C-alpha cells in the first residue's frame, strides 16, 4: 500500500494518493498522452508530485522535472527537447516561462486563481479514474547538469516486472527504504536521486515527510515529531546541521533514525566522522548518477577504515576504471569511472544518440568522473573531467584540495577551480568562506596546504569570498564560480601567481 504523506500542515493517506494518481492518469490519457510520452513539471517540492509519480507508473509515461530556478530560454530548451505533451506548473513560475511553453500543449497550473489558465485541483477533481490496460511503469526523465554543452535528457527503457525485486533490494541497501520505514525527504525532487528515493518510499514505506526547503533545526524537529527512521541528506546539509548551537542539537531526540542516505556530492571524511559522532553509525554514502544508477555503497563501518571512499560496488553493479587508451586500470591508478547497475534498465540520451555512444564502454556508461580502486576494491572519486585542472601538463583534482581545506576549523566552505594561466595553461585558485576572517587566516591556510599537499597542488591564489555557489543538491557550481571569478580577475601571470587576494 502506498505510504501516507506529510507536507507542512497537510496529511494525505496512501489511499488518497493512489486515487489522485489514478485520476491524473485518466486525465492525462484524456488529454491525449500515450505510453512513452512526457509531461513536463515545474514546481517546488509539492504534494502534486506524488500524483505525478503514481500516474507515470500507471500509464507508462515520463515526467520531466524542470529546475524551477530556470529562466524562459533554459526551460524552452528542455520542454522542446523532451517533446512535452503537457506541463504541470506552479503559478509562481508561470509568468517567467510562459513564453517558452510549446504552443498547443495543455497547461495545468497549481495554486492558480485566475480564469486564464486551467487550475490543477479543479481539473483533477473532474477526471475519471484510469481504467485502461496495464503498462510498464516509467518515471522521471532527468536532465543532466550540462557542464559540457546543452543538458541531456536521460530516458530509461520501460521498467519490466523483472526489475522490480532488484530495485526494491537496492532501495533497501542504498537508501534504507523497506516496509514500515518513515522517510524524511528535504531535498528538491527535480534531482533524480531524491525523486527516485521518494518514489521507493511511497511504494514501500509507511510514511513520507516531504519538506519544501531545508531548515536545519526543522529537520531535527520533524525527526522527533514523526519518529523518522530514514533521512536523505547531502553534505551541505550535514554542514548546516553541525553548525547548529549545541543546546539546539541536544534538544531533540534523534534515536529513531537508523539510516541516512547521502549521495549527489562528495562528502569529506571529516564531515562524515562528525555526523557519525553525533548521530551514530547510520550514514550510508553512495556513488550514483542519473545515467548509471547506484553503483557503490559505503557503509558506516567503513567510514573510519576507508575514509574518503564511496564504498564497494552495490548488488551486482559492474564498475571499471578505464584509461585514455581504453585499457582497464590496475588498483591505485586514476582513470575514468564506467559502470552499470543491473537493477536499472538501460538508457539513452533524448535526441542525442551520439552523446550516448560517446559515454559508453561496452555496456557500461560514464558521466566523466575520475577515480580509482584501492587494493581492497573500494572506490575513490577524484573529480569530474570537466573540473580537472591541467597545469603545466599535470592533472590536478580539486576535490582532493577541497577536502584538505575543510580540515581547518576556520573554513566554513570552499571551492578550488582552474583559471587561464599564460605560462602553465591553467593555475589553481582556492576560494574560501571563513567563519571569522582575520588578517592572518590566509597565511595559516597556505601553510596548512603546503604541509598536507604536494607543492603543485597548492593554489597559487587564495581568495576569501562571502559565499560558495552551489546547486540545490549541494554540488559546488564550478561553472558559475569560474565564470564569476574570471570576470573580475585577469588571466594569471608569473607576476601575480603567488598573491593572496580577498573579495
């Protein structure tokens, strides 16, 4: 039976979610959507997303979640590329993207009170329950971040019945989703991992508590109020939770939590250790992508023995490290990570078979991450190819430097990027957000880096910033940071390379 939902002051029983989903399935069918079609969705976390998940499974259609931060042209590209046959959108975003909505497609508006558009709730109440033939379930068609070129839609093949037991087992081991669990989801559902975990929580859990945004103390409050057993958190959320005053941390009973699922962004060993010391051995980190699905799981018991690792291959996942010549790398050697999770059907990139072929190595696929296996078979992520810095012919992986920066108590957040350099091609810039900046801090940071890293890994420039740009899923937005920094800084030269700067 479908799990019940709590969203702010709303409680919705599982039977009501099923009924609404079946009515949406009937309504979308009446609007002309057929199996394999796509409905675009643009909204914050909202109960209507549960309707959409049930409807997609029922009539075999995809929903394409559009980041609600997008402007008209960004939304236009995705709606056209996914060939949306309808859009469900919150009214607060309609004005910004209305000009981009393809002509002629139905527009269902949530929280709309005007007469010029179809109100979602009014429309849904009049729709028939779907009574057609059974179809293979579909789900989300996520669009990748587009670090190189335009974003690419990940379209999975239909979910045949044989995959369902595998997916349930993977949801149990990697996300802590099994019968009876009470799940808290504070991450945005336009990202694939939170969306997929939420769908499994609906299908297999007892209660799903969904928040519209992330508030650290409210997370603790909700855990205690609902006796939450399973939580999805990303590293930036760990940081905000740990930043709470001690008296606030001690105020709430968190003993019900038995599983924290973390994915989507690398977690430093120090950050994970701090969370385990507070919450206990419940932090499970996974390495996954929209394309490959969940490839590895690091269990809490490995956090101290294998710090920095994302664990071993999960439930039959095939993972290989491949060098530039197409050869499999031995343990300890960095290469491109390719993988395949047999619990997920294969995928293609929407309208971009060439990109799919380029990402393939046999049946395996890559998103461009670099990493290596240690001698015990544990996977370590170095960085994305797009973030890798090549300085003087040497490959440098910023994630390693960022982890060392975060060891310092004075560093609240950080990012390391490569900028054009007239002599070396690229040079490193370290941007740090400090708790209490003072004149001596940068000198101390440089000394720490020089003590912990090879000289070529120490950023030539350290810059204090007010904030580090991140996506909603917690990933550092390197593209945004690089663009912002280069706009205010000239290309590095021999004369400027060893300066310390403050912004």
